[in-house]
């Protein structure tokens, strides 16, 4: 805790208050001083080190933090909510099986599209090969 100026809490005897960083929705990234025993009651001393952010910025930082949590997979675990409510309840086996069937149908449709594109690709490749062979044979006939 090497920072200046030193802040003292109101405990008896007064002790140096550590500087913390708030990650609450209303004060993201904002530093503050609090009593050493704040987690266990303490004397109630709290003093902000940084000025208050405009609401627009604190909302933006909160939204970015939520997006990082969502992308890293920590969002639902950290907040305790589920992004897929159909799968959240164990009593919805029928809904789960319907969702699986729908996804399997979509997978079959995508496989059919891939096969059609492969056929078109092979046709283009064959046309290119015939064209190149025609050029080679034509050049050989000239010499």
C-alpha cells in the first residue's frame, strides 16, 4: 500500500485505509478508500479517490464488461442467469428434443447446400482444365 497521501479510517486507533477499485455497475473502474475491516463491518469509512464518471461512460464501461463476460463464457455463471432459458430447466425434455430435431434438420439442409456447391465447383474446375488443355494442344499444333 505505497500511495500518497495516506488516508486514515475512523477506527480506534486510526489505520491506513487501502485503496480499492469498484467494479459495480454505477462506478466501474473508480478507485476508493475503505476501512481495512470493511468486509467485517469496520468503521464505515469510504472516500472516493477518483471523480464520478458521467453516466454515459459508466454505462459504456458496464456494457463492455458484460460483453467480455458473455464472450468468455463467464456471463451466465457470474450473474447467475441463463442465456438459453429453454435448456435451463431440466423438466423441459420435450422442448430440448424439439430443439435438437430442428437443429438436425437445419444441419441436413446445410449439408445439401454444401454438396450442391461442391458440384458447381467441380464443374468450374473441369471447364478450366479443358480450357488449359485446349490451349496447350493448340500451341503444340502450331509448332
